[in-house]
């Protein structure tokens, strides 16, 4: 079975979106615990962070799923639009941490920036590889 053919089915897309929403929410809960343990003593309110990540979880999950579907079926304009929206939504919680954290030790701050950079690199690289792979088809 070809993935592109399977993904073109609207029912399958909805199924993938629902699963992806659940995965994104679960990941956000885990991130909130990590943020609470790491940054709460430096002024970051874990409840506000959780409210931010949960409020954007569904739009983020849907836009990343739609970006994936657009890449698979070679709709590059839609993929770019959804990718741009996902990129903005992805960084909102990190911006909150950077804006509210006070007197964070340099090692923790540098580690946080490093983690953001690594996840961004691998995310962008994977999207680039998928686009390149599907443009060949």
C-alpha cells in the first residue's frame, strides 16, 4: 500500500490528526513537568506554561498534520502555509520561558537554547528531506 494513496483518504487524514493531537498533548504534559522542575524557581509559572501549550496543542497538531498531508500529495503552497503556522506555534511556549525566566544559571539557559536548536534542526531537516523526496516523484 502506498502512503500517499492511503493519506489522500479524508477518513484516514482525520484518524491521523486525532492520534497526532493526542501525541502532541501527551508531549506537552511531559514538557510541562520538565519546565516546572527546571524553571519554576526562576520565575516561570508552570500553570501559565501549561495553559499556553494546551491552548496551542490542537492548532499546532492540526497544522503539522496538514503540512504532512500537503507534502505527501505535492501541494507545496499549502505545505508552506501550514509549515509557517506550525513554526510560529512551535516557538510560542519557548518564547514564554525566555521572556519570564529570571536569573537562570548560564548552563541551564545554554542547555535550553541548545535543545531548542537541536529540535529545530532535526525538525526542519526532516521536513526538507520529505519535500525533496516527494518532489522527485
